[in-house]
C-alpha cells in the first residue's frame, strides 16, 4: 500500500499550532506550506509524492497512513521537527 501526501515542517510546536488555527480558519494547506515549511518540499506546496511503508520515519508514516484522503493530521513530532501532514490519496 502507498499513500500520496504533503506536509508542513516547522521547528517549534507553537508554530504548528498556529498553522492548525490558520487551517481551521480556511487557509489553504499548500499556501501555508510554501510560506512556512522548513522542508525543501515547501516550495512545491509541501508535496512528498507517493511513498510506501518503510520509507518515512515511523511516527510520520503511522500518521500519514492513518489519514483518509483530504484529511490533515494533528501535530506529529519527529527528530526533524513538528509536521502537519495532508493525505492526498
């Protein structure tokens, strides 16, 4: 099984909370990724493309595979920082 997902990576949990609020207020995930993500994928709206099990760090992978298409995760912490993940398909 594979999923297609995008993410926003920030360094601080409060930043991720601020982004969750912006999303709940109607902001577009991809625009927030371009404006705030620390990951190089941010320039592409956070797109990570398609990936299968074993290709991402465990906590990120678990969250991404638990989402339904179109859903956005809560805050996921990894050794890279704090992520918001959006499953595309």
